[in-house]
C-alpha cells in the first residue's frame, strides 16, 4: 500500500499541514495514552499557527481541537506530557 498524505490534490491548500519531528512519532507516541497524543498533536499544530502567542490554548480550545470533553482528562494528559519532558502549564484557567 502506498500512502502519500501530502499528495497534490489539485487545490491551493496542498501545503496546509503541520510538521512534527520523527523522534516524537517514533519514541514518544508509543508511550502516550491516546488522549495525551491528541493533545500533543493539537499543541504542535496550534504552536505552528500561533508562534508568537504569549499564553497556551484554553481548555475550551483544547476541547474543540481534540474532541476531549473532560477538564479532568485534559489536566491528566497535561501531567502525563509533563512527565515525558514536555512543559505544559497545568494552570486551570478554562475561560482565558
């Protein structure tokens, strides 16, 4: 099977994708829960779209971007990601 996710499909958005280090995919992804992986993927994309943002996305934005509905699940995943060396604030500011 040949999979080419960035193949030219005849539209102007063919370069609309997020870059992610192979090391993250090869070494980190297998160690994370599915929800933590969703949040890491969301943050990777969010940071590339908002390189000068001074604050992280809100819980509301994370929920919308990942489909995760529980604040406790988000908080737990941020803790899991911190345990793997990623620095995420666990500030519980849901409405920023």
